[in-house]
C-alpha cells in the first residue's frame, strides 16, 4: 500500500495498530486534514482509545445488561 503524504509531501503518521477499524479511519482523516505535533498525535491516540473503550463497554452493556446480581443483590 502506498504511503500517505500530507500537502507538504511529508509522510503521514500511521494509525496505531491496536485501534479499531473505525478509529483507524478517524485517525487517517484527522492526520490528513491537520498538521499535528507529536503531543497532539498522542492526544488523538488517547481520544480514539477512549472512544474504542466506550464502544466496547456499550456493547457489553447491551449484551449483558447494565447491572448484574451478586451475593449482595
């Protein structure tokens, strides 16, 4: 696959491999649109990780319910 480049010709940073496909698409869109510093890329990574975790939690709640019974009720 050819390497993506910014409007200045610099190679765009690849999406972290552990992100979901949807978050990887978001990453590619953002880094292609904005010239981000290393710190801003870290913030983007953290935000997309949090979005993925939220999606995972939402799926788990949908599957198992919002509450569970234990020995205390």
